[in-house]
C-alpha cells in the first residue's frame, strides 16, 4: 500500500530587505513519504527567497517534469523554476529550456561539493541558471519542522534567518554559478 504525503501548514512572515519584499504567506506543504524534514524545510527556505503571490510548490519528488517550486505567468509560461538537492545535468538543462530563470539550491555536507565538482563544468555556459550551495546549517532547519508552523524569515545581505518561537537558524547563501548577463 502506498503511503500518502504528510501535510504541513506554515504561516511565514517574510522580510526580504534585499528585494524590498514584506509579506505573510499561508503555505500548505505536502511532504512526500521519502522526504526528510531537512529537505522539506530547504524547499520552504527556497520559497522564501523567491516569494511572490504567483509562486507555488510543485508536486515534488513524485513528479519528474515539475520543479520543487515554480512561478508561471498568466499564459502558463514558466518564469521561475526552483529545484533543491542535486539534480542531474539533463534535468537542469531541460529546466533551463523551459523556464526564464532556473535556481538550484544544493545542500548536504560533502554531497553538494562533490556534486558540483562533477557537474559544474557541464553547466557553465547556461545563461539562465543560478546555483546556490547552502551550508551545513540546513540540518538545523529540521528542528523548525512542525505540522503547524509560525515562522519569521528575515533576508539581508545574502543571509537568511528563519525563526519560530523557540529556535533561530541562520543560513548564508554561497553562489556557485550566477546567470550570464549578455552585453548588448
């Protein structure tokens, strides 16, 4: 018998000083049975970094042709595609062909470093790709996971603080690959 996703609710107050975005989001997050609390919270973190009214969670681990998070315009065209983890280069190339902007948030102690060493040179010429490595502190995000979360997120100078009423976790973003800007 297949296991069902576990539903989490999160009220997240976002203060993104880097983008000038201040808003509260009421989110419903479906955690796949094989997904860890850390991965789910990294998805939530990625959501806060791109938050907008049009941003939404994809179907996640159960669907290969959808990202973890995306934003579509009114015509259905994909504006932003966000994956977390260590996707293969074929998936990333396909995403870059389908979306205006693609973001990958890689995490894990050694896995993220080894993954980027193996894949980075294959992706260096892709113009609309940003790859961010998250620090070991993502493990601490799992402590914030709760079926009903009330979180405050502050973003400033490429640092993110996620806080509930008991814990606070600071995440520093490290850019491994930035999008290529054309000079015209």
